[in-house]
C-alpha cells in the first residue's frame, strides 16, 4: 500500500509514545533514488501555525509497513525544504 494524500500514520517518538500524523504528500528524488514523506500532526488546530515534519522512508516487504528515517544531513534537509517550499508556493497560487 503506497502512501496517499490524507492517509494517516502513527509515528513513535524517542520515548516510545505514539503520535498520529496526516500525510501531506510523498515525493521521490531521482538523483538519490530516495523517497520522502511530509506529515503534520493530525490533532493540529486549523488556526495554529502548521508544523511540517519530513522523513525519508522505505517500504518494507509487508506493504502496510514503512521504515521511517530521520533526515540528518544538511544537504538532504536543503533539498527537502526546497521541495516543501515549491509545493507550498504552488498551493498559494492556486
């Protein structure tokens, strides 16, 4: 099951507490052959500033299971931020 918009996923934090997130979108980077997912907390209020989280992900053999990886390098973050900003700009102009 590939990720789709408005899908929700549960992500545990460093303390093992589970948090529900809504998937904004996924994207692939051809040069690195990596896949990324952008999510927001599902319980975020509409009038609050939106905090977007991004992770690199890999689909496991079980299609319902994803392996999420934190983005650690500055170069990778710069690339992800560029994609996020481009999509945000496109949403604002529609």
